[in-house]
């Protein structure tokens, strides 16, 4: 990434259920991953990525190149990081 200050000018798409952003920067789409959820093919020297607010954002083109079965809609539907599940609200005796 050329300039970290450009992160302040990024067009973001937010999802109400998770408050995680899929970022678009210079006509490139970046998807958020937590460090323990990085794909097996992730390599710091060959993958287009950057870190921001505790997430590692990987370029969608790199993901599709390494995983032809990747489904973006399924990824969006599963963005639930830091969200409590309904069973976490039940009382335990």
C-alpha cells in the first residue's frame, strides 16, 4: 500500500450485524481476517495485504487466485466477528 493516510479516504461497506468493513482502495477490494483465521496460502511476501484496526485485510484478487471456490456472498454472510450468539445469553445453573 502506497500511503497509510489513504485509509482515511477509503470507501467502506458496513454490515450491521458485525460492524466489520470490507474495504475498497484504488478499485481493489480487501477482505478482513483475524490473525488466527488467515488462509493457508497467506504469505507476507507474495500476498497483497495490510493491517488496520486489528484485522489483516487481504486483496480479493489474491484470494480468488488461490481459492477458485471462494464465494464472496458466503463470506459476507459469515461476518460475525465479536458478535455474541443467542446461546450466550442463557443462564447456566
